[in-house]
C-alpha cells in the first residue's frame, strides 16, 4: 500500500504549537513503514484546493490525515476532508462532519446538551448580561485547539463592568463558559472493529496551583521552561480512580464517540467538580499523536505498540 501523509505546512517563524505537527509526521511515518506501508509527505498551505487536486492525480491508496489547521486557522481544517471526499480519496481519522462540528466549541456544546451530556454553560460575548456577579468564567477561541490564545488571565470572576475587557471581540470567534474548578481528565479512544475502546484515563495534576486557575493554558502545553508546563503533570491513576467515577467517565466518552460519529481515534477532555459530577469540556477529533503526546501516552499505558495502533486507525478509513 502507498500512503500520503497529509499535514499542515508550518508557517515561517512558527511557534511550538504549530511546529508540533512535524513531530507527528515523523512518528506516524516511522510506524507506517514498520507496518510495511510505502509513504510520502505532502504539506498543505493556503493553496490547498490545488494541492488536493494534484494529490488526486497521484492516486495514493489512502491519506493519513494529520491536518490540524490551515495557516494556523482551525476553522479551515474541515476543507481538507471535504476535498478528499470530493476526489474519492480514502483517509484516516474522523470524517468531515465530525471534524467540522467538534472544531466549533459552540456546535459541540449544542449537540452535547441536546443529547443530555453535562457540559459547562456557554455564552456568546454579547450575552454578558446573563453572567452572575461573583461567578467564575473562562474565555476561549471558538475554533482553535492546542490552548491557542488561552492564558491564566482567560479565567475571570465576573463583576459589572468587566465586560468592557472583551466587548471588542466577535461572537463568531470567542466563547465564554462557566469555569469548572475541579479535576481534569483526558480520555483517549481508539477504534476497535468499528467501535471505540476507552484507553486508560489520564488525569492532569495541577501542582502548587493554590492561587492559580487550574487550566492547561498555552504555556502549560508549549513553553517548557514555564511554571505552567513544569507543574501540570499527566498521570494515569489506574486502580486509584474510584470505580463509579471511572464508569461514568467511560460511558460518557463512548456516548461522545457515538453522538459525533467519531472514527479512528479521538480524545475527550472532562472536568470533575467537587461533587463528582462529570462535565465534557472538549471533544478532540484527530487529537495530537506525536510521540510525547497524551494520546500516545494512553496507548502505551494500555500496552499497545504504536504500529498496531496505526493499523487499527487504517482499518477504520473514510472511503
């Protein structure tokens, strides 16, 4: 088999969050070759329509789709599976519909609520009159992942007049949600004969965060010398995790897989409050699969060689 590894070409002077895609390409290519699959790479740029058209002429057996954004804009990434569909090119990971919906935090929240999944209350910027004085909220980009534009200052306690700090932002690109103060879990899912296998839950432990909001912000993900990076620690609690909580986390993760018609692999980020109530805060279709990332850590904790993980993802192609 011949596979084209498709990825977003980092821009000149790109930061760590954008350059991470090259680590993913390297790791995926290594394991595709171990699986006996011939590979070549193609970086996607603003000229993506022509680039996919040329790809169709090359006739790869399938595409390993690692595209996370175009020109570092997450709201454009769904164009890639749309074009692959149009040219009848099989590709790995999540389909067009799942990528489009989960990339939008507003669409994700709407669907979760419709299906009875607990998720933080969410608001447009223009809905600030609904905020409760004294309550904590967090402001996030609607279309971006990787904690882009999220800092410790993204969490705030609302008081009348605070809205002046964000009134110049657009409803179409920013969302404000209630801040759930509690434990954070990353739940990775991997396809298994068309159904999701829930991999061991990973908990993000916030060390010495007594006077800080407990969030995985941009520094925590990408700036290795920062306090945030050094003090947000991934661990796998294993049998230490209460059985009732584990079951609720696993059931919720599988519901998310089914609600969004996910395929291949995914990661569901959850918060658990002081009353052990589980909130879904994000659904990540096609999460990062770099060698040092959370998804790969979960596969390793489950005892899987990544070459076998790759084979399972390929067996769930979009055709």
